[in-house]
């Protein structure tokens, strides 16, 4: 059974791996930090939150201060889907955000059965490849 | 040890010691035994006996519905008749409490955070006043309370609490709570950000008797009125709350007449126990997991700094534990600390408002959930620390919790709401005060704080300026009505702030701009009390982004009323245009963080802010191109930003989408992502640092080491379990020191005597 854990990640209970729900790429061991199997980009927050008022004139511009905060963008190395973001203080170790008790997850789903799997999933953009 | 053979004191001796200590207590201060506990009180013998007699589900449900509508009726009365602006937009709650003081049933609308927090003052009354011969608790009594160290959120909130008797036996309590605002603190409006100790925070009412024989005692009332800036409001709303309580009492008495006291007592107890059991059941359906999140407060409202709210949420079986250890140390002389009860109250809103809104409103929904904190931290401050701006810490704590909870819910087969990204969490509004155009002394705030943008959900965009996180069924009120009573206008109001976005597959709901300007008073001013001008106070979800940041903008040395009268074509209707085009000659344009201490404003000066956006959900490259263009058409986002971020290709004039080119651009961007990103193991080699950066005044733990708390610099730390004072310098002293250093460096300060 494959348990959808986030919009883009699932845990394969047979192989005990985190997998990408968009391209089926095997990311990392399920008991570990899925981020370890992803790629990271250190994004200047001004690129995502553009200044509304002129940064040459003003100290505060509606853009986060890039010296104070960065956006860590985590993407699937296979399909490039942006799986998670983390607004991080410069140099702060990224969080192990989902530390799953895999044995408990297996037991929980063995009792439930696959019919109970939530049906929400990533919408697939037309024409976009599923596998690589 | 010598006392190995000495006998322990007898029970009689112990009682004597206890009586001696009780009789000689010099001050009944805030009681940690009451304040640290948020679970239900144990079942009493009376409750056991009542449940043995009446436990039929249908009877219980009938009585519960009846009490619920009684509470809603009381709520309606306060909302319609209350004088405080807070009352008018529903910053109110009414409820029925068990004889032991637990909130069993609360009004459906209003500020549900009170549902977790008004039981503390009632328990204080039970513990200290019932058997106190100089006080006592009798039929017809009413008690007042506002000091957050004895319960509730902050000292703006006042409660009226009435015991309900039947055959001279205390059966239950009713209470009504309103965000009254003004309380005589160092700044008007009741939530001073300038407070440096509890002594700056105004009226501090420990629970005391203010009503006898259903009459407000005039001498006590006069003292309270004399202590605040709005004496008429103080009186009016005490009356309103009293009468709301009396209406609920009437409904309870009707129930007693028809069903008897056992049915009432049983209903209150079983409602709470059933909710508590149901919460345990629902938690057990979550995956066993630990989720970590942190939210940064980027200021103390006095100065910018980096203040960490650290949250580790662990679920095992039917236990759910919020662990906030590692959060910033308490600030000794800043108002953003909270007592831990406030944090718990706000966390309970994650569940009552956003996860399980179907559960009966009351204390039970959060009762079985555990919370761990470091004492003397910003989320569990001592009673000596100021906490008038506790909202800053309880709201960021809420968001850390909301963000963590979403990651548990995704895989649950059983959901009661949609999985969603964090809601905006800052009170971006104007607090105001002074003398009105009618000569009245006033101090309160604009209800626009209720316009927080909603987070995106798993299947749709967040709604704009929807509701505050502490009261999802509150209202923004009518600004035009407000303007009849206050000497300022919102010259621009409810206009969405373009490009202040939280992108994602589903974007966050955005916020609107507010421009206020004083008119018709020479004694009027504003303050703003929000964080998030340098670092967003949210996190995004599943690849979505958080909101951006929101500054305060001022235009001085201008009278825009003269401009509007004489040269109206010069006026602009957005912050973007006014600040970038600077249309008023000789005016002074400036930007600031959102912690503006109370500032007197002159006629026609502009103070401008924006509400914030909720966070985005999912990868923005999956956003439907049609919705991207819709956002451009609706003025939420400029075409340039939309094209650059969302990689949608469209005709700049007609906005017609080229779907094929869009798909190609997005495929290329996915490849570009892979190309510019680094494998995790390699990335952290360059990124991870052992300590906070030297250029940031950083407070809280760094990484996983929750035992070491940084206090403003990489070389200043304390152990989490060893409290130390944490003083901040006055920002003006900091500035003076900087300027003096420059004078010294320039060699022009040499002749000043020291
Ligand atoms: Zn993938």
C-alpha cells in the first residue's frame, strides 16, 4: 500500500520509502528525513515577494529582508516538482519536518485497508510526463 | 541522616500547618496550580450522582441545545448593546461553566479563545472566595476580572461571572466576556506595546465581587471608571455583560423547572466528557509521527530582532503533545510575552476553528492535548513579565501549531475540514485614541484586524481578508458608522494590496490596504502592533509560499484634506502609487516596522498599512493559468510578477493565454529548478551554521539543541532551565549611542563633560 502523506509525497509501505507522487521517483527511506533525497535551492525572498514600493527609496518595501530570512525550496530531483518550502533564518539547519513511525503507520493501514486511502492527489497538468 | 527515625507529622498536624499557611498568605497572587492546568476538573460526587440519575443521550442533547441557544442569545445581546467596538464585531463570548469552573457550553459565535481561558478566574473564585468570610459567593453576586495572569488573553478583556444557585446549592456558573479595549494602560486601547513591566499595563483586576443582589456596586464601579480612559464605556458594558448573564441564567432556570438540577449537572459534565473522549478518538486516527515547525517573530514591537517560536508536535496513539521548548527566552521589559494559558487558548482555536469546527464549543476540545514549554520563555512567561502584547506570541504559536497539524491531516481518511495552509496571523490594524470630534476621550481600535487573509486549501485559493484566527465567525464592522464617533477617516479602505502575494498551486487569500488620516481633532493619534515587516510570520504548505512582509508607511508635512479639496487629481488610491510617485510636494515619505508606539497625528497626515495574506498551498507551477490571469484582472498581482513567477505566457494587452507556450515554459522551469538546486547533503555543508549569524539579534534555540537559548547574540546564551533576565535597551538609547559614536568618531564630542 502507498500512503499519500503530503500533496507530493507518499510512503510505500512495502519498500518503506518516501516516493514522489508525481513521477514515482524513490526519494529516501521512510523512517528518515525525505528532504535528504530532494534538491535544495536557497532563494532570495525578494524574488517571490516583490517589493511593492521602491527599494531605492525605502527601508521596508513589502519584501522580506534577504539578510534576515531565506526561502529553502525543496524539489524532486527527477521531475522538478516543488515538494516543500521552508522560510529559514540564514544558516539554520533545515527541519526534519515529518519523522514518521513507519511500523505504526503499517499497523494503522493494515487495520484500515486500501479502501480508506484518501482520494485527494496532485492534479496532473495535461501533457506532463508521469515517469522519467 | 538524623531524621530517619522521626515520625512524619500526623494528619491533624498537617492540617494545622496548612491552616496556618492559608491564614497567613499575604497576597493571593496568580495561582500556578490553576493557571498551568487546562484539563477538566475531576468528576465530583454531585456530578456522579446526577449522571447516575440522568444520562439519556436525547435528554442531554435537548438540554445542551437549549443552553447553547441561551448562550447564543446572551452573545447576541452583548453584540447588539455593547459599547466597545470589540462587542460590535463579536469579540465576545458567553458560556455556562460547571460547578467546578470548567466551560461546558459556549456561544457558537465570537472569540472562541475565551472558551479555553475564562475557567481560570472562576477556579480562583472557587478556591479563594467561596469560604472567605469577607467575600463569599451568594445568589445575586457577580464577579469581574481582566488580569491575564489570573486567566484570559490580555487585560483588554473583561469578564462578568455569576454563580447560579438552586435550592441554595451552587449548580454552575455563567460568564460573559468582551474585548473592552481601554484599561488605563500606558497607551490607549488596552494593549500597550510600550509596557516594560506589568505596572505599565493598566487596570489589573484579579477576580473580585462587583455585583450584589444583581446590582453593580456604585463605589467599585466609580473606582473602575476612574482608572480607565473610557468611563462611560466601562459602565455601559458592565451592565450589558451582567444582563447577558442574567438572560442565560433565566434559560438555565427554565431548564431546571422542566428537567430538574440533575439533568442540568449531568448535561454539563457529559458534554465535556463526550467531547474529550471524541477528541482522543480523532487523534488516534492520525499517523504516529513527529512534525517540526518554527515561526519567527521579527520584532518585539519596539525593535526588530529574530525571535523564534519553536514547535515540535508528536502524536503517539491517542496522545498529542505540543512541545514549544527552545522558543525564545522571556523578555524582561518587552510586552510580547504570554502566560502559557494564553498559548493553550490559541492552540485550542487550531482545533475548534480549523480542524474540528463541528465539536461543541467549550474547554473539553483541548483538554486532553498536552503542552510542554520552558518556564520563563516567551510562551510561558513569569508573572513579573509584561504580557500586554501576548497576541504576538500566541498568534505565532498558533501558526506553528496550525502548520504542524496540517501535515498530520493529509493522510487521514476521516477529515472534518480541508487540509489548508496557515492563515495570516498578525493584527494589521490601527489602534487609536485621544479626544474625539464630540469631545469624548476614547481609546480603542479598528475592527480591520479581523480581515486576516485565509490560507489556501488542498483544492482552492484562500479567501481574501476573511476572518481573524481567533474568531472565524467575527465581523469587520462598518467603517462609516465608526467614523461618526472617531475623528479620522479611512481614505482608502478594503482595496486589495497588489503584489503582496502568497503564491502556490492555490494562492493565499490577500489583504487590503488602509489609509487613515486624522480630521477634526488636535488630540488624536494612532499605534500599530504587528510583526512581520522583515520576516514573514507564516510558513507555506507542501511547496506553497508564505505571505510577504508588511510595513507601515507614513506621509507627513501634508494635509491631504486640503489636497482633496483643492487639487484632488493629485490624490492616489494605493500605497504603491503614493509612496513611489510621491505626488504631494514637500511632504515627507517614510517606512517603518509595524510596531509604532502611540503617536499623535496632525490633520491630513497619512498612515498606511496593509492586511496580510494567508499562505499558499502546493507548487505554483501547477496553478491553473486561467486563475493566474484572473488574479491579474482582479488587481491582486501585476502582469510582470505573474508571468515571472507562474511562468504563464499571455498577451500583455488582451491577457489571452497561450496554453502551449505556458506548458513549455513550465517544463523548462522544472528543468531549471533541477539545474540550479543542490543535493541536500551537499547543500547543508555550505548552509548549516553551528550558531546564529552574528548580524542578527537572535533569541531562542538554534537547530535541535533546545537546551541552549540564545539571547540576542551568538555568544550570549542561557540554559533553557536556568532563567536569567533578558533586558532590551530603549530603542532611543540605542539610537543615541549610535549617534554619539559617530560624533566621537568625527572628533566633535571631545569637549563634552562626562
Ligand atoms: Zn517527482
